[in-house]
C-alpha cells in the first residue's frame, strides 16, 4: 500500500481543495434541518411572513451551495482519480516491461493483464469514491451527532448507543471480506488465461472439434469466479441489513422517546422533526461508510497485488565480472541451466564461434535448442558456467546494450497494429535504405511490392492478411533491419520452400558479412552450409563441427540427415 499511496502526493493540493469544497457543501447540508427546526419552533408561531420568506430563502441558498459544492468536488475527485490511476497504470506497465522472463513465468501473463486492468480499475474506483464519500459521510456522521447533542442530549444518547455495535459489525465483516476479494482477483486471473488461450488457439480448437470442451472449461472457470464473487459480496452485503436493523431500531427508540418528551412538555415538535432528519442523515452516512468499506476491501486486495508487482526485485542486474581474451565472438564455457532447479535442461555446454560466422543448432524436439538462445540473450541466468560475447561476460553487459546486439526472428512471433513498414521498424529510427535492404535479403520484397500500398499496407490483427511464408519473411526483415551484431533465426524459415530458404541465407551472409548468424532448424539442408553445427540431444552436446565432420562422427546427425533425405525410415532410427 505504501508504493500505491505515493501516487497521491503530487495531487495533495488538488485533493485538499476538493476536500475543502466538499466540506463546505456538507456543512450546508447539515444546516438545513436546523433552519427547518428554527422555522417551525421560533419563526412560524410569530406569523411574520417576511421572516418566514427570508429563512426560506436562506434554506434555498444553503441547498444551492450544497449542490454546487458537491458537484464541483465530485468532478475534481474524478479528475484526481483518473490522473493518479493513469500514472499508476503507466508505471505498472513500465515495471512489467522490465520484468525478467523468470518473473513473468512465475506471475503469468493473465495475472499481469488482470493487475493492469481489473486491479487498477478497483483502485481508481476507490480513490474517486473515497474523495466523494470519504469526506462527506464522516462529516455528516460527526456533524449530525454534534448537532443532535445540541438539540437534545437525551435523544442523542439513544443514537450513540447504537454506534459501537455498528463499528464492531463493520470491522468483523470487512476483516473477512478482504481475503475473499483477493481470491476473486485470483479467479479473474484464471478466467483471463482461459479466454486468452481460447482466442489465441481458436483455429486449432475448431479444427479438432474441441469447441464444446473449451466451453465446458470456460463454464467451470466462470462458475468458480461467480461463486467466489457471490461469497465475497454476500459477506460484505451483510453489513446493510445489520446496519439497517441497528439504526432503524435506534430510530424507533428515538420516536418513542420523543413522543414521550413532547407529551410531557420537555421538548418541541420542531426539534423532534429536525432530530429525525438528522437521524436519517446519520443513517445514510453510515450506509455510505459501509459502501466505502466494501470498496476499500476490494481496493486493498487489488493494491496488495499491484504492490507485490512493484516490489519485485531486479532479477537481471548487471554484475561486473572479469573478461577473457578470445578470438571468438560468442563463447559458451561449461554452461548448465535448469528451468525448475531440479533437472538440468542444458548440461556442460561448451563451444565458441567466430565473428561473422554461421552457427547451426539442430537436434530432436526438446533437446534444448531454444534454451541455448534464451541463455544467450540472458532471458534466464545460467546456473553454472559462463557465456561471453566479445570476451565480455554476459552478466556484465547492461541490458540496453545487450539487447541492441541481437536481431531475432522466431517461428511464430507477434505482429503489431500498423503497416508493413511499422512492423519492420518496430518504433526504431531505421533509415529507409536499411528497411529496403532487410526486406530484400529476407526475400520479402517480392510480395511487398505486390501489396496494394507496398510498405504502407496495413497489417491486420495477427497478420491474417499475410500467408505463413510472408509472415516469416517479414519477421526476418524485422530482425535484419537494425543491422544486428548477432542474428538469431529460431526455426523462422519453416514455412519457406527450400529455394527461398537458401536464397535468404545466402543473401544474409552476403549483405551482412560482419553479423554472426545463429540458425536453429529442424532441416539439415538449412544448417549444412553453416561454419559450425551444434547437435543437441537431451540438453547435451552430441556433436560439434561442420556438415562433413558430423556426417562422419555423429550418428544422431547422420540419422537425421538420412531420414530427411528419404534414405531411412523414421521408425528404424527410433529402434
């Protein structure tokens, strides 16, 4: 809560001014019953019409001032809540962008989405309502009690007797409500994940006729969310009947006591009417305070989730480590890594490649090919060993400089709203000639020139107006456009025919001679011309060298090449 509360400091002056206006408007509200009592008991019996009209005008003026003050204060409260939440959401998104991959895996993307949307909305709502009701309701409550004490202390004692019971009920119910609203937010995370998965995989779901199963899964998550919301709301809703019971019981006691006092000549009718009006004001103030506690419970749960995100430590700090003397551009020195900390996904990986050379990585599914690339980009810290780029230890390189070294294209990657050009430059200040050069080398110009507006053709959601091969060539162009020092193509040519794939690799090595190329592929034909080929199996190196060397010395590589050449049945290799 401390981090979230800091966002209120820049708006302290605006909030104070809004509170002042709200205070004055509320005082006008409190003055109306007292003026009414004075009119009934003191002015009306005199028959002075001028005085009656004047006091009536005073009541009208107070009503207008109360209305104006409340409207102005409410508008300012909404503006403060809007601006503060916008700043909070902006910084939260910025924090999310700087989370490490390991932290994102732990929190999960659906939970991050929920914290940026639902949780910040709960905070926004509470800030706005607290500025509206948080001033008005307590003033009405305390002011109403004060005025009633001045009107008739005996009737006030009846009212005051109910307040400890009300406070105890609110405290007990609110204490139970906060954990329940936390569970509601967790259920929202699960539902967002389900919806996100279904929308992303809707084609596969339809192709496999799994629509009914997914509807059933969504229904189960929806029921879980509804049950948690129902339970939380039911607990918090218990405050209303409890408060109504206690306050209406007190009101009944006031009416009975007042009737007895009037009958005995110890008080006047105007005072009883004013007292009942104040009692109603106090009742509404208590109901408003109850609403604030409900909102506060939601906000507390949401703020705690936001606070947890803000408090996450930097998981990828720059650590000064000694450099090494080497002629290699990239060096893996006895690197081991595990995602779960139990079993190594990469074990004792060691190799080095020269600057401007081509490294091919090949191996069975799940052998650790993509993990090698993730470690090279420092998406995850290694458990053992060290990785060097230009002799500099990877943990010693600042994030901005490290990420600027790479151009990466994955098999399936994200496309963004904008044009073809926008998806190549991706907000980077890249000259036109570099964009065209990258598109030509990626073999993308041949289809870009046929598009209605060329590079300025809009890209639809998920690039649905492009074919699979066109999307992959556009991704490769994006990776090349920044003239990267290291280009990583992670199975990014799987949708390309062999000729286009070969032309693309040839163009890249010819036009970017100083760029080190790392190719991950399932095809031997894609890596056979590489200067070095790393063969992985179950996270371990089973071969390293050029194509001819591996064909002679690595049975796994030879069997993959034979299967893809049609010389051996896949089942023979499995046996």
